[in-house]
C-alpha cells in the first residue's frame, strides 16, 4: 500500500450494524452477489472511464481488524455482540471479485465490479469500494472529456490546492493521468505513476524579486531545460511577454537554454493574449517557444478557446478537473443481485432504480470489419455466444426494437481479480492503462464521445436475463 | 498524526522548482509573509466557516524530507542542485503562523492563516495547506448552511460513498460535524471525533431476508436501543410502514425496545410519505417513533420540505454535503504580502484580484449592548484600537461611505499557532469547536446567514493599510 493508513474503518457504521445482526442470526456465510454500477454517465456525457481498481485491490488485500479497532467499536456500540467482534478480529476476505480493468469504457447499468462473497464480507467492503471507485472514475472521465477537446494538445493536471484534501489530489491526479493527462503537478505521484511531476513558477516568485526581468533571468538560469515563464504578474502584453522575449533571446544566444522554453498565461482573455503573444514571440524569432495556458479551464472553455483561434500549445487544468466541478459526484451504487443462489432485484417506483438480478457478465460486441463497438450485452454467467451465428439483441424496455448482428466478435469485459480471497490480477502500469483507454475510445464512434447530446450507446439484456428480471418483478407484488 | 502518510511531497512541483532557484540564488532565508484568504463566500452565502487547522498543524509538525524523497526528486529532476536537496534533507519549519481557530466565521479578503517564514519554507507549505483548508472549510460551511435550514432538527452526515475518496470522506465528516452535524456514518472518525458513528441498515439487508417483516424483526431484536427501520424497499406506505408498525408495537409490548426507535425513508416524495407515515405511526400509538429522511438532501430541499409540512425529525445528508455539490471548490489562495520587510501586493486587471499588502491582523467589532458583530477591520500588525474612543471605518472602494462606531468592543481574530517553528496552540475538541461556531453564528445578524441574497458583511481596511495599498498600487506602474 502507498500509505500506511488502514481503511478497515473507512466505512459506514451500518455495515457493522448489519454484520452484527448477520453473525447473531447465523446468516453471515450465506453467499451474496453484489454489483457496482452507475445509473447515468456523468457530465451529460455518453460514456464513463473506470478507475480506482488498483486501490480497491490494495484495500481488499489489506483489510484486517485489530484489537484496537474492536475495543473502540465495543466502547461506542454496546449492541455489538462478542461473536461479531470476534468475527471481525478474524476477518479475512474470502470472496471472488470480477471487474473491468482501469481505463475501460463503461456505460450505465453495467456491473463494473462484481463481488461474490459471504454476505457479511461483501457488505463490509461496500462503502470503501464505492468511495474509491466513484471518485477516481469521476475524475478519469472528466479528464478524458478534456483530452477529447484538447485535440492532441498536451494537458496537465494542476488542481491539488482545490482538491478535496491531499489524498483526493493524489488519487485524483492518478485518475486524471489515466484519463489522458500527460502529467500532474503533484510531486507525491512520482513514485506511484513512475513519471516526473510538472510545473513552473507562481506569481509570488516574480514578486519576491525587485523586477519581473530579474525573476525571469534567475528562473531561466537555473531551469535551462524547461524555461517556461509566467507572464501575467504585472501586465501580460505590455511587460510580461516583452520581458520574457528579452530573457529567452539572450539565454538562447548565450547557450543558456538546453530544452523546452516558452511562456505561461494564467489570467485574462486567453484567446486574445495567446494570439498576440504568439505574434510577438514569432516576430522575435521564438517560433519554438510554447504557450501554456491555465485559469479555470475545462473541456467547454478549451473548445471555445480553440474555436476562437487561441494559440495555446498546452493546457494546465486545475479546479474544474480535480473537483469534477460541473458534476462533483458519481452516483455509483452497490446492489445485491443474488443471495444463497437466489437472484434478487430491488423494486422501485422509479423504473430507473430497478436493478438487474443474478450473477452477470458483460459482452461487448464489435464489428468484424472495423473493430468498432456496436453494443454491450449483459448476460447471466452461464450464457455463451456463438460468434459464428447471427446475434439478436433487443432494447430492454422497448423490446420490439430488435437488431440482428452478423460479422461480429465479442469480448467479455469482466476479468477475474480475486478468487477465493486471493488476488489473481496484476495491475497494469499507468502507461498501459492510458493505452487501454485510448484503444477503448478508438473503438467508440465519435457520436458517443461528443460533449453535447451524445448518442446513447446500447446496453441490452440477454433473453435469459430479461426473462429472469420480468419473473422477479411479477413475483415482487 | 492520524495517518502515517507523510505529506511532504503532497504539493505542487513548482514549490520545489522555486525553492531550487532560491537556494542557488541565496534568497531562501529572506523572510516572507503569505496570507491564506478567500475572495468569495461559497454557495452564494454570506459567510464561511473555517476548518482544517488541526490537520495543518499535524502537517507542519510532521514535515521532513527523507533520503528516499530526495533520491526520487534527484532522479526525476536533474535540474535540482545538490545544495537544494541538502536543504530539503535538513528541512525544519522555523516560521510563525497565526490563524483563526476552527469554527470561526470568516469573510472574503480576511487572512485566515498568516505565515511568516523564510521564503523557501513559506513557499513549500503552500499547496498542502491550501488543499487541507480549502476542503474542510468548504464542507464545514456547507454543513452550517444545512444546519441553519434544519432549524434545530438533528442532521447526520452520510456521504462517504460519494466523497472524493476515503480521506475526503473522513476529513469531510469531521468538517461536517464542525459545521453542526450531530454525527457521521464514518466509523473511522470515532477515534478522531471521540463520538460514536451513526447508521441503520441498507436495502440489501431487507432483500437478504425472505420478507421485509422478518428483516425488521431481526433488526429490532439485535438493536433494541436504536430500532430505526428502513421502510422504502418495496412500497413505503403499503408495506414498509405497516410492517414497521407491526414489528415496533410487538417489540414495545414485549419490552424488546429499550431506546430510540422509528423509521427511515430514503426515496420518493419525502413530504407526502412523511406526513402519511406520521399519521399511521400516531394512529398506532407510536407518537415517539422518529422519522428519519435521507435521499439527495441539501439546505434547499430541507427548507422546501419543511415549508410543505414534512414530518421529519432528523435528516441524513450525503452526496450534496460531502461533495459540496453546488460549489465543489473553495477558491482559497495563498498570496505574498511582504518580503524582507517590504510590503507587496499583486496587481491585476481584475480589481477583485488585487491583494492586500503587509503584515496584517483582523479586528472584529462588536456592539457593546448586544454582542452582535458590526464589522471587521483589517489592519497592520502594529496598529492599536482604543475601545474608549469612537472608531471611524470606511468602505475600501467607496471610501466616502463612512461609519462612526461607538459603544463597541473588539476581538482580534488571528491567534498564534506556531512561533519560531514550535506549535504553541492546543487544538480544541470537536465539541468545543462546534460551540465556538455556535457562538460565532449567534453574534451574526440573520441577514448574513440567509440562503438567498444575504447581506454583505463589512470588511474594511484601516486607514494605514488603505494608504499602504494605494501607495503600492501607484508605484506598480
């Protein structure tokens, strides 16, 4: 584990309250199946990028209850039986977990993590798993949207100071890199991500010198390899850019620059400033100087700036990425789908909140000719698809809407992570996860990736699963 | 420290990049003063509740750089000089920190933390302090707003699963309790807050039994002291409430209930359901049964439900509190206000972004007759106010707007936290912080606390500070 923090108590009390009942009622070992899934894509988008699995694995591998834990619980909760506290002291996760690898594209109602374990164990891990996966998936998805609109420009994550605490900044940075950011300013991520962090200087650096010119000279002197100068402390076009040009030209002439160089604009009209600054840099023969922009950026503003012809080479995004500002919570849930071999669903007056029952898996169906994703099919675990035969799928509500698919191949999306309590999965590197997401997005038609009114990707139920759901619904009343 | 996690690298790279320049340029020991402040109250509100200081103290007390840290930095950043890495290995915070105690009411532009330290040290701690204080202050403020609208009802924090990771849930829960929540569901907070966590059961508990009735019976049997039954798994008014009444009446008759009892409604029309459920409970003689509501609550919805006559006794708030959904980032900044004894300010085209220079303190002025806060005055450190004399204050922009205050007393808001690198402050208990906030809010007229269009509290500059600011502004161009 990255931190020595133990997460066994980073959960809701009701998991223990229920566990206490289960132990005394002799139910703790009934085998339960729970699914983690979302009901909507965040940000009004057409897809979601899953992240956080590596931390879930760390958590499950590390979960133990100490004597200190049970002593505290006993003191605060006299209703907890000794049998339950003993159970906790001997707790060991013995279940099975299947999940979608990080960087996978997911859609609403698809189990992204499936836990099959003794009821009490599956219940105790609920909240912690949700809080890890909801957070990182949210940020990875936001980052992916920003990357889309940056259209190949470099995007850097700069949001730690506005994150929900340092850990949200740390794992949020990881998720942002999974989503496609080239890097992050968070130094603490260097060990985790195995790549250097990024950054330049703040306004206070400039103010700490008597003049902007002196601050620039000193900065370039000690950063010949990455001389990016912040030009908006006093007056961007009147002072900052001319001072930067003076210092960069001199250093270039004297061999004092050995790598990247450029300017950063952090306030004001980024479109206008970047266009004017580009002209000034080019006129001075500094065509190689990059222009970095920061200042409350998100995918909408980046798209807008590009449409205005802004001359920006790379983007530092902070607050709106690290807090997922326009949709700061992902509503991932953890729902019981089977217990003791019996499929279960939650009825609700709101049809959107009715769950899919049973022990399920997911097929993604690709067109053979182009490798593009056509639809996903949620099926029961024992179902098979013969790829040589046409496949008929239908809308789970408007069932007359049928599609017959030929010339396709399928991929199962859930992979084994824990079997009998043992981790059987090796987490990929961050670069591998980035590549996986890239492949996933390449196989998704642009209509699902656009920012506004994306097309709705088809996630259908197999006939046996659909039948099971109808049967349970009709029995429920 | 609560966790063994070391935060020394939980910062932005540019702090080190600048530190590297300062060490080589011989500037690292110039004494700098930085202020942490906000530019706007979040949520369109009229005040902000400060939180996070205890974690800032932990961080400052614990900051050390290990050989492992410098080895990683050296590998990833060849521009870092050996002198700088040596500096880090011998790093020890030697500065002075003044701050407002947690639970204090603060307003825009007021220094809530003031750091005076060798430039490099003051710079290195910037990001981490901001990320702690921005987060906890945001959540404490959101909680305080919710508490206002709950008008004395109990409010519980239930949001961990939607928090930005487990740490945001943990410290967010702390901040929510500071803001006035009676408690939180997060078990991990029990040691920190020295109070039990709270909760009942989930829908899966009900589903794991063959019938709702059986689930209720088992729950009450093992929770005779806190028998709160979740009634919306199947059909709230047709099944859930009647089943709960049946089980609660039987248990009461048999002496199977020894403490609180009631129902929880987690979906649907909370106004209608609670009014109908109240009637059903009362008709059954269960006037003592409490009705707990949860389901995407925030201050707006609570106010609305109350105005509809909802019969709800306590409120479980989750997502919208723990993520501060409608304003998920607090824009607290960290700005240089003096270096080497020279006052500094940041000029900006945007007047709102111009900072206040110098080494400052804050007076809160109270009416002697009623103890109500009249205005705050930001002054320079060496200024004194003679409470026996009338005090003239004026608007910092519309300077002709003057007020002469008599019959007042003052309180200095910044208190010493670190002196010469040593912590001189003992953090109060959470209950003491809650009480401090209560006192602060009691001294604030309702006009500043209302949700919509609150009155703007006066934060003025003293004449010497105003003069200094004008002088620096006129010198800047």
